């Protein structure tokens, strides 16, 4: 339980950016605790992003793209962030991502919830949506999404592929799990 009147258990004594590009900032903070402990903490700051579970009957839409850090093509739910300093409107970003990546429009949007990506090292969080009443439009892939392919997969098959370890994107697995626990799927 968080209590806003409680002081930070770990204080930031100093911070410096050690790397920055248009997608992320990596900083190293000098930290301290009340008992006198001093140390460092590396933090990755990235903008919030969205995850879209596009549902058509018993089928969902997945995208497959090459993920450079793990050197392979992987299936995941459509996801994306908004670059730049403009305020983050999660629903607007979700609508844009679904259209850009999958060439789909949705008449119905339901908000599932938000989660942290990896809060041991990263401040980023994501917002999960379910999109239904789908219709087709054209894709508008960004340059970084070259080679992205769209796959319509039965929900039961998606679950089995997660169980079998074929789909390993934690964000997609968690989005499915939270949507299921909340009774959306």
C-alpha cells in the first residue's frame, strides 16, 4: 500500500544522464537510505506505451516483427508509444497503433488497466485496451516497423502458444492474463 505522506525509503542524492536517444534515457542515480547506505541505481526512462487486444469473435490480431535485442522475430499484441513531449492520450495512441500496424479500425474500445513494464530497472508503464467491432483500413508502418506482419489467431491457439513457450513477450502475456482475470476475455 502506498502512503503519500511516507518519505521515500531511498532518496536520490544526485542524478546524471549517461545515455539518451529519441526513444529512451538511461540515468545513473546516486542513492541513499536513512541508515547511511550510499549506492548507485541505473534507471531506464521510456515513455508510456499501449497494448491493444484486437478481438474479432474468438480471434485476436497479433503482429510479428524482428526484435533486435533478442535477435529474432516474435509474435506480440500491437503495441506502441508516442514520441515527443506532447501529453500522452492512451486511447488516441492505441487507435493510431492499431491502424498503423494492423490496418484496423475499431468501433468499441474498453480499457483493461495499466501495468509497469519492469520496475526493477525501468519507469515505463503500459496501458491495455480491448478493441472490438473491427473494420479494415490501410496499414501505415513506420520505418522502424519494416517487415512487420499481421496474424489473426484463435484465442485458444494463442493461449496454447504461450503455454508452449512460443510467445514470450511478457507484455502480451500479461495483457492477456489481466484481460482474462477482469472478465473481458
